[in-house]
């Protein structure tokens, strides 16, 4: 049975964890707006990924050309051979001695991981996992990626993306080099003879060597050269061989070092007015269409076998996913309780205290079935747990944390009500 749902309810990390733990084989399809990504799994590991705009082989050819491993002429020759033989692009490239097997393996790993890691930025969308008995992939040149490895890197990206997006608010932003950045985009030898004020009065010393000379990494130099005052951030991402996350990180680094600046794009007043009129007309049409569809949907609601609650009711995989999500949330609740204790020297009286104190988002105090997590504080331990889908006690999802000797000593004089169960 297929596993279906929305990313807003279950994040990509929860989906990957479920597929990895159960060693599933099949195809995961994720949709967000006009974007669609398919990820191939074999025994819980990722063995391929494609997008609706460009498949993996198209991306592979592009990245090999961009990184200088093959020429555009060699790619065209390979594509001609592929049309007649229907063989994989990578196989032909290796057979023609255009690249080595090691080069192909590295390029495939980069492309698949870039496609998957980009999904961690999605906050909304739909997913559908269809189990299969077997999954075809290039097992000669691709090493499967474990779900654990992807989750670890994805967790780092989730933590850092908000900081990067505060500096780069849109992929349509355009940057240009400052005078300092333009001075760096010259042959290395000429830098020693130039008398340049780079304007780093408050810049950290990590950007300079012991002699006080400016240092820039090869990756930073490559990104700096792609900035021309006309290319958008998305253009640079599409052109670079680096992952989207790394491109954003390097651009923010160059911005913070005063090597780049934002190009202010002016929109003509008449263009803005025309756009507003189009938007108003489109909005009105869409509203009328939505109202009509809503009325039709309401009238046929009882006849529709694909309503969300009916699908969920008969989808055991979805219920199992909710269980994994609930366990992950309980772990976050426990970590927040420990952080509260270290900060306040006492246990929180209820879970709302964690939210009001900024230790835990309020939505994490509720399980995926809409029930509030239980929280009991005693003289020797505290317990947190979730109820079953029907609302009854769910002893299978309970975390009990006994106090250490030092915690008991501290709590004896603290404000916690010992021996009394506290249910938020």
C-alpha cells in the first residue's frame, strides 16, 4: 500500500527515517507547486533522484561540462551515441574514455545528493511512496546513500538555512563585486604588486594570513567569478558544480567580507501598475473558480472515496509514520525539559512553561493525532508520553527519566511539586 501525506504534517526527515528503518524499496514522489522530485530507494538507501524539469542524466552532463571533466563537443557526441544505443550516459562516457569510473561515481553522488538535499528546504507539498519489489539503478557507478547520512547532513542544513536566507531573501537577488571583490578577481601574481585597501576595518582575522594578506578559498574564488552584476543567485546555483546550500553559504561569506553587494533592481511604475491589474483580474477569476469547485466538492463529498480522512483511515503506513513522528517529538520535548532544568534549576510545572520560556515550539507539545502529550513529575523521575490514536493511554510511546543524585539534591529545595502528577 502506498504511503501518502503532506510535508507540512510530516517532514522529509520523518519520511526518510521511516523508509530507512523499514529498509523499503520503492519510489518516493514529492510535489510542491510546479516542482516534482522522485527519489529511488533500495532496501532503505537512496540509489537515484530526478526532477521534473531535468532528469539525472541531463544534470550529469551539465555538471561534467561545468567542472571541465568533459567538453561540450564530447557531451554532444555522447548524446548522439545514446540516441542509437539507448545506453546510460555515464556508461558511454566511461566507455569512450572521456571520464574515469571514479569521476562518474563522484559526479553521480554530487547530483543525487544535491537533488535530495534541496528537498530539506520544502515546508509544504505532497509526498507519495510506492513500494516496489525491485529498483533499477546504475549499481556499477553509484554507491547507495544511507538514510542516516542524508539525515545528518539535512539536519545541519535545516539549522543553517534560516541564517543564510536572512541575508539572501530571494533566489532572484543579483549581486555585483565591490571594489575589493573586483580587485581579487585578477591573476594571483598581480595581487602582490597592488596597493589595495580592501576595507576590512572590522573584518575577522580569519580572512588573512600571518602577513596580513587577504585569503580566499578556491571555492570562494569560483563563486566570486560567477558574480557579474546580472546573474541571479539561482543562475549561480544552476551554473555552479557545488550544492545549492554551499553556494548560498559562500555567497553569504563573501557578503560578510565586503566582497559583494546587492544590485538594487528598479521596476518601472507602469509595469508595476500593469502587473497589479493582471494580478487583480487573475485573483478574481481564481476566487470564482475556487468557490465553484468547493461547492461541487461539498455536494459530492459522501460519494468521494478519496477524501483525506478515508485515505488516512485505511492507510496503515501513515499511522506508522505518525508513530515515528510522535517519538521524534517526544525526544525534542525531553531535550527541552533538560535545557529548562539547566537554565532554571527546576523542572517545568507543565509543557506550556517550555513554550512560554522559548525552549520548545507550542506545536511540539501536541502529537500527530492532535492529543496533548502527558507530563508527570514525581519525586524520583518524570515521564512524558503520548496517547494512542483513539485517545487512550499509549504506554508504547513513553519516556521515563529518573533523576540523578545531584538533580534530586537540587530539586528538594526547588519549586517542583514532588510526588504529584502534573498533566498539562
